[in-house]
């Protein structure tokens, strides 16, 4: 059974509290307007009567017992029914007929209210109408008619009038504010209930912690996804690209990219390289559960990051249905490519394309789109091709289609060292992820870990404060300029570039920072590895205990089984 995360639910509701507030305001406004505009002022007149069970003349002499008062309180419930009977109401109508010829018994019954005062023998009768005189007349008429009829019907106890009703001077206070508050609650509560229902129905992955709590695979990196709306991307002509109208090269990692983006991919690179230590092959595929999760962009940027570290890397676009890696790197044609090599119409050396920036990055595009991509990938030709390529390149990255859409990644299960599973924030579905993991386990695909990506993923505070961005260097440069001015630098011809950013120094600082990320990546990988190892030990211990218990039961059953003659 899934545990409810109260803190997460509270944050979910807090982020969407504006919806609750809007519904509450609408409910308050509607009910307040309805209550303030629908009716006139009302007036209430009240009178009191005393109900007794013994002799009323003995009360002043202290002879009234507790049992008499208790019995009188019980008689009030009976009297309430008698007062609202048709016979009493008809008698009241007959008495009020000269002054109010249109009055009816139903109107009187709906306008009067009765009840005991503070659990005593005192009965209060109230009448509320829109006329103060009518309220007083109805209340007094009921008090005059009721006692005789009550004594005649009940034949127990007695009832005496204490105070007749007086003419009310002030109208009752309107309940517009009270109705408005009730309307606000009537609007806010359903809205909150709807949000709670949507929270439990939501199966999208929200953060890295959710992945760690739900699955045993480690999260190798958390990458911030580039938001198209926040970046000035070049537009392609209409119909040029199937998946969108933006230039795909704008999503690629570059030497002048944000430090946060470079660091995130450096962490992914280092974790991946440590995961491949001791593996027979160094070929890795990148996949996901469904399309649109950003696996192709991550595969391309990972290849760029590995090439920037000085390793010779090959990126293979194995999505022979919707491949687009050639467009990302500025190549117009997708042929010759992988499909041409697998069917034997082209040598693999002729299908490889050299990427200009960075160096040591090479690409094999999809080639002509074949009708049977899965069959081509699971042939011995593909296995032989990867072995030949591994002898030339330090790392091979395969951009594979989503697992839940086609079976192409599963066809490469026994030909790669492992796979990276991309999960997109607030897009990937837990049900789809579980389905993909089950298929990968059934076919023997070794998934090395998750790669989490999203617009709000990995928001480090020190990046936000400008510690590693250009403003840090600009600020230092500006401070240095101010110090020179204070020191008495009166040079007439100042260089125009004194306040400009020194790009060579920034590149040096970024490269040094990339080298120091190795230690951080190693620590992250070690922690993930220890957690995975602990889970494996627990699982094996559980299996061992269950097997021991099964053997003991089997032996006990054999001992207790009666010997056949």
C-alpha cells in the first residue's frame, strides 16, 4: 500500500491555493449577494410560559421537588407537538381572522418556534414575520389558545403564562455575512477535494527523491531541461522538421554554455564511466519509456561532454523511424547511415561523419528508413559492427527509441554494456516507467540508472547567485577597474575592452572546474552503488531465508508422512 506523503500533499495544495481562493471568493460573493438582495427585514416577538408537573402554588414555599422539574422538562416535548397541531393552529387563525383575514394555519406553523430555556421548565414561544405587529399578535394568540388545549389533550401537569410578547422595535440582523462565509466554504472545500483527488490520480514523476523512493536504480544525474520559451531559438522553415519548428542545434552543449549545464553533463559522464569500469564492452544505449522525454538531446549532449573530456566517442542514431541526430549537428542528409551498413550497401567507415565541434566526436546517422528496424538491430551484423567500432572508439553511445513504443532497444540487450533510462519531470508516468523496466528485465537489458531531466531540475543556489556565471567575472573585472582608478591610474587612452569579459580566462576556469567535478561524481556514484548493493544483499537474504524455510517444511512433511505398507 502506497504511503501518503503529507508534506508533499501540503506543498501540492499550497502551490495551487490560488484555485481554492478563487472558488472561495466566487462562493462568498454569490451567497452574500443572494442573501442581501432576496428578502426584506424580519421581526421576532417572543413570550415565555412556565410548565409544571405539581401544584404551582407550592413553588413559592419551596415544596417543588427535583422530580417535578424533571417531569416538567419532559412535558415540554409533548407540549411542542400539541401546540403545532391543526386544532390549535385553527383556533389561532380564528382569533386573528378579524385583523388578518388572509392568514392561514400553515403560515402560522412556519413562523413560530418553541423550545425550553436552558433545560428548565420555561417554554419560549417566538414568531418571526416581516411585520412587527403581526409577529406580536401571532405569538400572543398562540400563548392564549395553547394552555387550554394542552391541558385538555395531555391531562398532565399545567402551563402558565409568564410574559406576553412585546412589540419588536428593531429588525433582525440580516445573515448576508454568514451566508457569504458558508458560500466561501462551499466553494473552497470542493476545490480542495478536487485537488486532493487529482494529486492521488497524478502518476507523473515530480522530483529525484520520488525516483529514489520508488525504484532501486540509482539516479546518475539530474539535468536541467532547456525551455524553448526562454531561449531565442532559430526557427526552421515550415515542414522542414517533423518534431518541431525549432533549430535542434540550440539544445546542444557548447563550450560557452551555462556552467550549470556543463557541470550536470560532466557529472553524468563521470558516473557513466565509473559504471563501465570492469565491463567487457563500452557501448551504452540511451532510451526512455515514451517519446518526448528528451533522450535524443541527452544522448547528443552526453557524447559532446565525453568528447570535450578528450575521449574519442561515437554517437549512433539507432532510431530508424524518427531519427534526427544528423539535423542536430548540421548535416542535411541522413544517408549513408546505420541501416545502409547493416544491409551491406555501405562500409561503416564511409557512414561515419566527423563533427566539427568538439573534436573527437563522430556520428553515424540512421540512414534510409528500413521497414524492419528491429530485425536489423538483432542480427549478427550489428553485433559484429559494434565489436569493430569498439576497437576504434573509447565510448559508443546509441540513441535508441523508447522501450514502450517499439522493441528496438530490447533487440540490443545482449550487445551493449548497459542503458541509460531518461525520465522527464512532470511528463514521465510511473506506470509507463514500470512497464518499461519490466520489459528490460525480461529481455536482459542492463539498465545502469536513471537520468532525470526537467525545467526545474537541479536548481543549485550557487548557480542562481551568480557564483559560476558571467556576472561573477564581470563583477571582479569591474572591481579591479575601480581599484585602478583609485590608485591613480590617469592613462588618457584606456583600452575599450577593459570592462569586457576575458573569454580565455573563463574557458580556463571552466575547464578546471570540469576536472574537479570528478571527485563529486565519484562520491555520488559510490553512494548510489552502496545503496544498490545494500538492496541486493537484502533481497538475497530474503530469498535465502525463504528457501531455508521451504526446506524445513519439506523435511517436516516427509517425517510426518505415514509410511505406506
